[in-house]
């Protein structure tokens, strides 16, 4: 199921031209190997949110080869940093190469390993970006919550999961996403919105 009407998506993409050659290379690379990057429209949303929030510390849970992190890095100001984490060493090496080409290496810290374990090493996370295994969203959030800053922003990708959240019989990934989403909407410590852009982007702010 398309979340956004394909014609609307085309229109939004036509408005969203990018001059940065590294960003374009990353997209070409991601598409060529069918890697599930957040893609251009959600990337621009991350950029806007980062400019508004002006975080000192962004932590990603699941960075792949660094496409989403690159958007954060481009929007970070002063000494702001994004922690780029993936299980796979080869993904992190690729991310380093792209960040170097794009001149934003100084905006990032690169880590290989389980993203939840890595995130727990950091304090005062201003933006937590979640794009790890879908069945683990809620557990991961609860584990990292003590490490969030007092007015943290949480951004979680794929929270509409191609519309599968509407089905009756849910697989473990869809169930995980739905449990996390409902938990966030009901949680009085956060104010939560879900933007139906691309595959659904949940955005929550700690109150
Ligand atoms: C959807 S992709 C990330 C895409 C990336 N956020 C982007 O938009 O450019 C998910 C990535 O997270 C990694 N991953 C999933 N669960 C993880 C975990 N618990 N710890 C570390 N990496 C994880 C996978 O290896 C994969 O590269």
C-alpha cells in the first residue's frame, strides 16, 4: 500500500532537488543494492528538525552506510555530533568514506556493534533516531530512555510499515512497530505525532 499518493510523492520529489554530489551518490548506491535508506523526502525532514532542535548529540539506532546520518551531519551546528552505529563493519567503513567525501567527518562518531548497547554509553541524547529491527523498537526505546536529554526528540522510521499496521494478523515486525507507536502516543511523558510521509515517520518530544 502506498502511504503517500505516487503523484504527490513525485511532486514532492520534484521540489526536493539536491546539489550535494555525495548525497546523490549515496542515494544511487543505496538504490543500486536495494538498501532501505530513508530516502530524500524523509532526509529533508530530518534536516529541518535538526535545524529547529539544534542538538548537541544525535544517536542513530541502525545507520546502514550512513545516509540518514549524513542528513543529520549536514544540519548540525557548532560542535554537534551524530553517532553512526551499525552491526556491520563494512557499512560503517562505507559511511566513513562518504562522510569524508562530503567534508562532514568531524560531525560524526562511528561505532560498530549493537546500537542499543552503544547508545547506552552516551548521556543527554537530544535526538534519538530509530531505524533498527522493527520488532525491537519498544524494547530499544525503553533501554535508551534514561540516556535521553530532558526535552529530547525521538524520530522513528517505518511506523506505518507499508500500511501493514492496519492488518488483523500481524507479523512480529509489524506488531513491534505498532506496540511502540501506541506506547508513545499513550505515554504522558511525550507528545507524539506520526507523519504519513514515505513509510511513516513518528516524531515525539519529551515533555
Ligand atoms: C533500515 S537500515 C538503516 C538505514 C539508515 N538509517 C538510512 O536511512 O540510511 C537498518 C540498518 O540497521 C542495522 N541494524 C539493525 N538493527 C541493529 C542493531 N540492533 N544494532 C546495530 N545495527 C542494527 C542493519 O545492519 C542495517 O544496516
